[in-house]
């Protein structure tokens, strides 16, 4: 029921025109030079960019996803708990974040 670091990276890079780049101590995944996801390998957590409505839907069970607990969370940045989240839910959330940022 968890998502591995390798699976997460592979999925991010499978989207059209995505690049990987460092972002402080994390990996970032970008489209059109804008970040849609970051990955904290050490803590097995990822962060994605959602809009307010999508964030409220995806965060209905905080064991899987939760808003970042600061002003970034109010802007839609959402933590994915890779050790807990079902794969399909993770892929849906990633695809949603990618679509938001790629428009």
C-alpha cells in the first residue's frame, strides 16, 4: 500500500516535458519551469501543488495526504505520505498537480 521512491520518481518523469532538478535538500519535478512536485527522500514524503478544492478532496484522509502546515499549505501545497498512500491515490494526486501546473 505504499509508494516507493523509485516509483514516485518514475511516475513524475513519465509526464510530458517534465524535468528533475534539485530544490534545496529535495528533488523537484517541473513542467514549464514550474514545480508541481518535490520529493524528500530521507523522510519518504512528497509535496505537490493543488488548488484549494482539490486539496480539500485529496486531504479527506490525512494519513495519506495533508496540507503543508503553514502559508504554503494555504496556497495548495500538499504533503503525500508515501509510506501510507495507496498507489492509485498517489498517481491521481500527481496527475492532478501536473495538470494544474502545466496549463
